[in-house]
C-alpha cells in the first residue's frame, strides 16, 4: 500500500522509498507470541517507460490480506497465521483483531 506514495515519486523521475512500522503482530519462527510488526516497505525507481515498484511486508503475509480474507470469508494461505494459542490458522469465520503472522524468512 506504500506504493501509492513511492510511485508518485518515481513518476517525477526520483527514487521513492517509504517504510512504516506497526504494532507487534508477527511471531518469530518457532514462537507463538507477537514480537515484530509487519513493517511494510516500498521502493520505486523511474525508468524510460513504467517505474519499477517493490511494495512488501516483512512478514509472510500483509496484515490487510488477512483482514480482506476475513471480510470475504476466504481462506488464507496455510502456515501464515496463528491463533492466540499458537495453533496454525487458515479459515477465518469473522474479522479478527488478535492474530500473529509467522515469519517464514527465518525458516529458510
């Protein structure tokens, strides 16, 4: 979502960089308690045609994707969210406000 800002910057022939922090929602690999935020980051570079844009969260899944899946009643990818008890969560029956994201980068 930060790409909205970095893209505007890149369209003006500059390199755009944006980052944000947030509340602890991400449990470290092997943990069940949230320690890290999703800490999204975006960078955009101008080119001779369309800008190159990278927009990502530092967690396995962006928190807005979990909220969107909950609103639509859809499944989320297996292994990216935990219940508050530390169990894997895939089906959301309602919008949840307490969840953890699993940091899959630590598993590699």
